[in-house]
């Protein structure tokens, strides 16, 4: 949809009187931070779609949708994807990379990932000329942070968030953006401000300051109190209090629990050796990156965290050798299927990564107190100086054991479509919540995705403020392996996989089917297939197995 183009035209007669007149007509009004300019002729506008135009030192995205003309920023506020290459439908544009949505009239972010909105510019057409007025600073940054209310000392209402991850970070700032003037408190066990956790396994050398979502000044400006380096040890819903591990008590009027997961351990001999790592914090990731040079690294786990860590370590000789152990036939077998998993394994093998599939780990051995090897259940031993565990997470909800907040048999907290628990005024979201998913006809699921958690924070904030906002997001996940970006959207068990494109060349779409319904889609090198299908699912529609069997690139042809 839309092809990047400027309506500025050059030809050999650029010095003619006509061109000089055109240049004069395009002369920009430039006063202070404001700039106004003619960006193109009316005939250059998209009839029903999106098109980027140059303006000063930046660009604007002009959207012609349902008879309305608007102008917004050209890049997604998350990682800078070109929105022009995304999906336009029902008043918003969906990012082609990771599925974030922005209102085409206001620029406001409506679905995640990312936290910021995109700029909105004034646009009008007169005498066949299209003129835009914009802020030069917004043209440069391509991001817009929504205004936040300040604390009113006369408002004694306290809204407290336990957890400093995606859900918690999204929640506290949305509370202020919605105009709440009472006390906002975030409790986080980490000694850092909220950070971009998905980068931990993709770029393990990045320090906390390089991946922080917001600055300390941002939270100070919003009068958001952050209690860092402390954790909740008990919640008393009768007296509406939280006891911290320091013994201090924090009282609340409404509470949002978003404590995330904690890495699963194997519980085998040698599991506590110094060379055995998990990847949950920047300190974990940084330690692996710092110690891996020239070492034999063994990664246990062939899902996303383990495979991302293996790809990072196998790039640019960051480790002496990298081996991966998995309990399935190929990596990603359960989530992506054996065909896709096999091709991804071969991609890794092209980078000298060795696989030990369909086997478990019996123990970690040591010599002189140092990790020496990994013993497989088959009896084989693999040399190891460092082990990275990527075997999943369990919900971090043990502190709720003495409370009357219900947990299911796996430790997740059941909530309704507004993320409220059975205790009025107590909400829960992110990795620890068991919530109703519209794609599953309201059946409760648990999804540990960054995008889902960010959305939960927004939904919780709105409902804590009494807005009655139900969950409506479509799960969207991504991974990057050796520079190859795979997108995944949807949810559900599948009984068949239909492949479109060319799996061998890593340019494909995989359709995950349950019966005749495509319940999920994964794509690599086929943007915006995943964004298109996420939007289709959001509209309550779906592709059929028959459709994608007949045309393997159907997801690229979806129209709103």
C-alpha cells in the first residue's frame, strides 16, 4: 500500500523559468519551531492509501482514508519501521515489523509495542496545492510523548503497580496520560528503570542505560514514584497494603500486579555452578557477553530466548564455540513446526552452531569448582565453560500465597476481560495473568509476549480509572536470528501448516491451521504479511485453509 515517493520532480531543464516558479511556490515558511510548506500537488495524493513526502529536513506520511486526509509521522515509534509499508485499516495504520497501531487522524498509539505516539501535522489543500504545517522538532524525532498530568496533593487516591516490566511501565504512564492526579507508585525488584527486555537475548552486551524505556527525568516530570531494588513479599487486600521485603508497607486504593516471570531452573546436579546462567536481567546478559570470548558455550533450550542467545554468541566470534541442546526433534518445533524449525536449524549450522536434539540434560560437571561439561541423558558429555539456560519461565507470584488473590494450579492469576481479579480493585496483567483472549472465544490463556504485556498495562490503567475497557489486542511476536526477522501473529493449537513462498531461501509465510481456519501466521522476508493478518484477526475475520492452499501469498493480498 503506497509507494515511497516525493512529488518533487527533476529534469534536464531544472533552471527554466517554470522550475524557478515551482521552487518559489514550494518556498517554506520557517518560524521558530514551526515550518509550513507545500509538499506536493493535489494530483500526487494517494487515492485511498498512504504516501510519504519530503518536508524540510524530514518527511510526512499523508494518509487518504475513507474520504479524509491526514498527515502523521512516517516511522513507527518502536524501532523506526516505515509506516507507509504497513497496513491501513479502520482509521489506523499497523506497523509492518512488530504490529504497533497508530490512529491516522491523531497519531496516537492504539496498540503495542512501543510507548510513544507519532506526530500529527496540519494538512490542507487549496488551489491544487497540498500544504502541511509541522513542528521541526517532531519532524526530526518522529515521536510524540503524550502529555501527563501532575500530582495534586489534594488527591489522596493511591494507585500502585507491582512490577517494573512492560505491563508496569505502560500502566503508570497511561494513568498520568489519562489525567489521574493522585499518587502513582511502581514497585520493582530491579535496580534499574524499566527497560526493553526483548533486547537482552538479542544484544547481550547492551547495558541498562542503553535499553531504558524512559529516563529518570521522565518519571520525575510525571510525578511517578519508583521504588527500585525492592520486592513485594505480601499483599493484604483487606487492609489494602503491600509488605515489602524491607518490612516497609505501601498502601493502595487500587492495585495492578505485573511481576512477570522468573527463569525456570533444571534442578539437576551442578545447576548452581558459577558458569550456569539464565537471561532475565541486564546483569545476566552482560555477564554472558563478557565471559563468552574464546569459551565453549552450551545453550540449553531451543525456543526463542535460547536460540536468540545462541545466535548472538555465534556471531562475530563472540564465543569459541556454541552448542545447543533441545528436547524436541528440531528448534521451535512446538511453536513453528518441524519444517520451519529444520530450516532455522540449518541457518544456525551455517554459522557453526552444533545441535543436540531430542535429548535432556542429566547434570553439569565441574573441575576445581569450575563448570567443565554438560552430561546428556544419552550419556554423552559436551565440553562447557558457560551454560545459558533458556528453558522457560514460571510466574513470579509466590508472594501472593498468603493473600486471598486466587491463583491457578500453575501459579497464574485469573482475571476477567478488564484484567480485574475476583478481588475488586485488584488487577493483574502480563506474564503472570491468565486472561480471556478474543481469538479463543474468551477462553483464558497465558501469553508471555512483550507486546501483550504492554497492552495489558494500558488496559489495566484505563479500568483502574473506571473507563470499562475490555481486552482487544491480537498477539504479535518477533525474533531476530542472524539478521533474519521472523514475525508471528495469532494464537491457537494447529493441526496442519501450509507454507507459502520459499522456505529454503528464508522468504516464506507459514499458515497454522486448525481445521479450515488459519489461527496464526509466521512470516520471514514477507512484510507486511503478519501485520496484514493481525489486522484481519483484529477485525474478527480469518483466512481459511483452502484460501492459503490455493495462494500461499494470500496474507500479502488482504484488503481492509
